[in-house]
C-alpha cells in the first residue's frame, strides 16, 4: 500500500500549508537523529521528512492527492525517504526553524533614525484658557548639524565601509552543537551594526549629526483648554540621530489659579458675601466677570447657600460651540457684635415679626455617604 503522508504527519487531508509545516516542525524536534539516535526513530524521521517534502510542494501534493507518484513531479524526486543527504534534507531550513525559530535578517542598521518626541509645560491664565490665545515659546531641542548636514562626518570626509564586517553590519561565528556546526551572527563590534565607520567625526556634533539649539515657536492655544491638555506640534520635536526626521513636540497646558473664580469643567464658581440686611431686602453686587463688569441681582429674602447663575459666562467648550455658566454662591453674614441702638432696632423688628422667642424648625440632619452606607449594611 502507498504511504499515507497525511497520517505520517498527523494532519487532516484538508490541512493548510501552515498546519502541515507546524506538524513537521513539532515532529522534527522529537525525532531528529541528533536528539534521539535510536534506529527506529531515525526511520520515523525519514518518513516525516519524505511526507513533508511531498505535502509542502503544491505540485507534488496535487499529484499525490490524485493517486499518482509524487516523486516524479517536477522532473523526479529528490531522495524521498532515502537518507540524510541533500535530497533527504530538502527542507533543512524548516528543520532549523523548528529548533531556533524563524529569525529575521538583521543586516546593517541605518544611521538615520527618527527623533524622540519632546514635551514642555506652558502656563496660561483663566482668561486665555476661556477664549484661546497665541503664545511664543522657547524650545531647546536637537536640530540638524549645519556643519555636516546630519552626515556626522567632518567636512570633506565621508563614512567608509567597515573592514571587519565588510558592510554587512554583523559578524558570524561557527560553533558546534548536537546538530553539528551552527553559525550564529551578532552585530559588528567595530561599527556597532551600521556597516560603516566614520574615521573623522564632525567637530561640531561629534558624529551624531545633530546639535542642541534654542528656537522660538508660536503656539495657538484653542479656547477651552484645561489643566493637562496637550497640544501636538507635528515635526517640532527632537531631530533623530544622523539627521533623521524629527519627532513631535507636545505642549502641556497648566492653568494658573484665579483670584476670584474656581473652574469646574467649563463652569466657573465664585462666592459673594452679603450682610443679613442685604439678604433680607435685596441688593445688587458688581462683579468683574471674564466678559466685563456685571451686576449680580440678589433678590429679597435670599438665603445663605443659594446661588445665582449667569448663563454663558463660563469657559468656551473645547469641542462644540457655546460656553459654560458662571455660578455665584451667596453667603449671608450674621453680625456677631451689635451696638445698643442696633440691638434695640433688631429686637423691635423681632417683636413686629413675632420672632422674639422662635421655636425653630428641626429636621433630620443630612448624612454623609459613608454614614448612609453603614446604615444600609446595618439594616436601618
């Protein structure tokens, strides 16, 4: 009977090429003669090698699936299950991959690389955050060296091919293992993997192709930015080694505290303190808002803790139109000291209002979050 190559590799007849390759590598690690020298194992290894040689070749696989002789495909077979010569190891790279993985080709590294991103902190006031502004900033970053134009070599000279690795950027070393002679590669120690050396570095940048320089940039701050907002300036960061493309510059916004307003999102909050009489009779309080001077209308009978909203007087929304609100919180001050005349007048007012001996109105005190959670767990 003809050999069932699918059964030899332990895969289905409709298995993909990837599944066939994985099955072969798994078996190769177990049955390779250098791992298991048993004669029966060697015969088994010949079988999986022959099976993989057929099933990994689309033309041979098609002939085999149609019942023909796959070893006659492509002009004849190449060793099949015959031995450990060149024909028997037609897939030697797959065997090596089974043991060492599929390592990527390194080759010489480029001296030109992208630069790093940079970030600076910019302080702005509340008014600038609310309406946006334009700022000039000083940036100290790496720029292309004008002397060598990023090449790293002194004027009149150039980089030369490394004589140790001959431009390959890596050197090879042959060692012995259970597989026989194995060649490994590592970056060239003389050129650090670049494949070239710079005999005469540029005196200005010491061969790096870039120098530090301070420059001035103009940054547009959009309306509505907040603490921690980062503005990206593409291509304004550090120039890369070898004069490589620059990274990006990020400007992080830090909003300075305001003397009157406290920001909460896009709303502004402030507190106005008024005497007891003004709260009872009503008054108007001037307030310098971000839009100019406005009068806050305190209605008669205003209680301490109430607030007066001024719609559309807050911070501009960063995304979308409109603005937040300005919330004025009212705090009523009760006089702690009265002269005799003031005391007499207040007592007269209390008498007129029937409040000489007020009983007061009691209600349950408000609990904090943790107190409410505690009561909930205790079943109250």
